[in-house]
C-alpha cells in the first residue's frame, strides 16, 4: 500500500482543483472555487509543520510553538472575486449586479456584498504566554449625504461587477492604496495600532513573534441580485487566492491511498477540512 497526506497549498484552489458546480462552470472556472451563502471561506496563513516530530499525531499550534509554522508572506497576497462568467453572459445572460437600487432603503445603492476579516493572536513579547485575540474588520464608511466615503473598505457591487482584483501589498488597505484606517477590535486595540509606530498589514505579515495564527476570511453579506425586471440571483461567486509561491494551509487534509487487490488497482482519496465555519451569526461589519 502507498499513501500520501497533503495539507499545504500556494494557491487556493490549485490549478484544476476547483469546486465550482460543473453545470455552471465556464472554461476557466476549473481554476476557481465558489463562495456561497452558507459558509465562510477561511484561509489559514500558517501550516502544520509535519517535518518536526511524528506527522500523523494530532497537534495544536497553541500546545507547541514548533507544531505550526507561519507562512512566509513576504510580499503580498492577491485574489480575484467575480460573478460566474457562464451565467454573466457567456451562455446565460444574468448581467451585472444592481447598483441602482439599494437592498436596504436607508443605505447607498452600491450595496456591500463581500465582507472580509483578518483574525490573529497578538503577543507583546516574543516569549510571553499572554495571547491577545484581535480582528481587523472591513469598514463601511458612508457620509451624511448617504454616499460612500474614502475610508470604505468593504467589497461592494461595483467592485464585483468589474471583477475584483485585490491585494495586500504592504499598504494599510486590502482594497486600494491611500486609505489610512484599520478597524481593530481587541482588548489591546491601542497597543496594536501603535505597534512599531503605526500598524499596517506589512508589519503583521512580516512579524514572526508578535502576530501568530493568522486567518483571512471572506463571507457573502447580501444576495447577488441583478436589476429589475429580470431580478436574477446568482447562486455564488467564483474566486481564487494566490500566495505567490508561499505555503499556507490548504482547505483540506487530502489523504490519497493506492493499493492493489488481485488484478484491481484501488485508489481512495479522503479529504478533511482544515477549517470550516458557517457564516450564520458569525460575520461583523463596522460602520464609520
């Protein structure tokens, strides 16, 4: 019997490792995953360090500092979020999302669609046992004229309609350069914001001692609705995450076993999620 266990990735999904519904997949959807209404998409920016110790023993990053390694995200993370092109107009013409009518009467017409969160553990010193959780949320910044303002960082319909090509490039915002606000919820919010002068994503990604157990999450906030009179609703979005040759935890532990029984060649593949969480009651967005 021969078997392998794989739990790391440099791109999610890897090429040809898609989970888009095949009946609604375009030619290039084979390199995308779906973002649906029920589950949060969770990316662990660290990985099981199976090269240390016994690779088949259950371990926890909190139990042993050598059990997990932080991903070497030295430069950036990029991702793309888009409407399924086969439904958008390749074969079925759903069209773009409705930016002219607000889903909620008192808010802007360009509705917030995708929420993103960054979850971490913060330690004040390299060898301290104190672990402070904190989360960086997307911000909905709407001014007194009910217009989107400059600190807004949630992913809206207009961004999705134009195929959201986004990145962390060492700046203070995952949406665009020049935005200064990072919305942090933590018992030590002030200390974190003042880390080494002023916090930004580059410092968080580069620090191997102060910031650990990194998680990046995405979740759908609203329905994917097109304008009237058609008022079509997309069943999901398509996305990929590219970590630029740096290893992170894959979405699954993939166990691949092969053996021979008489004249039969048997191949068994089992996948166990590395992280899974329903978005029901779990998402938060901050209004400024």
